[in-house]
C-alpha cells in the first residue's frame, strides 16, 4: 500500500467471506481448546444485525489480496499464539 498513494487512508475488509454466527465461532474455539465450558446465550441484545459478513472484494481487487488460511486454521494459530503468550492454563 505504501507504493500507491491512492490507497492512503482507505479501509479494507480482510475476510475469507464465509458467513458464520458468533455462536459458531465460540463453538469452534471451545472445540479447538478441548474446553468443557458451555456458552450462555441470553438473547438480551436489541437491534442486532441478523446477517452480516465482511466482503473482501475491495482488497482482492485493489491489493490482489487473498486469505491464506481458513477460519479454523486462523483460530488454531490464534489459540496457539495466546497459549505461548499467556501460558497454557486452560480451564
């Protein structure tokens, strides 16, 4: 981006463009961590956006960007980083 001044100040979504729910992500994290925790769903939020996902088309077009990992692989790598950084004290 530094080589193209037309890109200064622009925002880009970086995503694999797969629509998933927060619950799906929480479940994947818990599974990957072999956690026995159970999410508590309260349904207290109001005015929530029911369906959304990030479109990376602008990044693909202007930056020739593409994701290197699936969501699952990204979560695995993120969990591994946190375990190294914070220690592996799982509950």
